[in-house]
C-alpha cells in the first residue's frame, strides 16, 4: 500500500493542490499529515476522499482535540506520527526514535523543521519537509512510501 506523507502547509492549499496533481500522488491510498495546520489536513481529506491521519503542530493550538502523536498500523508496520516540536527535532531526532521504539513503532514521521529527512534504521525516520515553506530547497516537498509486510518501506521524496 502506498501512503502519502505531507507536513507544514501552513494554510497554503494551492501547494496541496499542486501536490495532488503530481503523478506520484495518484496512487496514494491514505495520507499522513504531520501538523501545521490542521485545517489543511481537513482540506486534504475533503478533496481526496481518502483517510488522513493528522496530529497537532505547534501552530495548531486552537485545535485542542487533536492528538500530539498517533500510532497507526499498516501492512504490519507501526507508524508513529507527530509534529516533532515536543521531541526537540530542531536539534536531533534521538528523542523521536526513542518514543517510536517505546511504542514498538518501526516508522516515525515528523515535520516542523521544514527540512526533508530520510533515516533508515531500526526505526525509519521520515520528514517530508514542508509542502509550502521549504527551508532546504526552492520547491516544497512531500513523500510517497510503499509499505509491504516484512519489507523496509520504499520512500520517495518528491518536489512540487
Ligand atoms: Mn511547526
């Protein structure tokens, strides 16, 4: 199953539209939205009619009902989704990896830094970068990950 991973759109639904128009986005069966801002995750769910897992970012404080972290199981993988600001990801992903391991998750998805990151390992750490306000390139980015049981995820970073 292919999942889409996106973060930090910060209200720029045009960037989400550009992402959805990308051929790589066509095969996605569900989206993971790593926060900032929650309304954009709702927009994504509305226009795609697909399930969208979402968590609160540091700019999502009005959405008090949103979780800071979520664990989802897909194809034998356990995925921890969190924005990352509560795990010090500006400095290191060590705390995030520890949190994922504590939840028996083998994949950790975060955002917040607006810098794409792929770290293979016992816990595969993924940050799709920001779709709207990238700090690592001129163009925004998202990810598509193919998940199969008993296989490492196959991850593509895509710029819009
Ligand atoms: Mn943030």
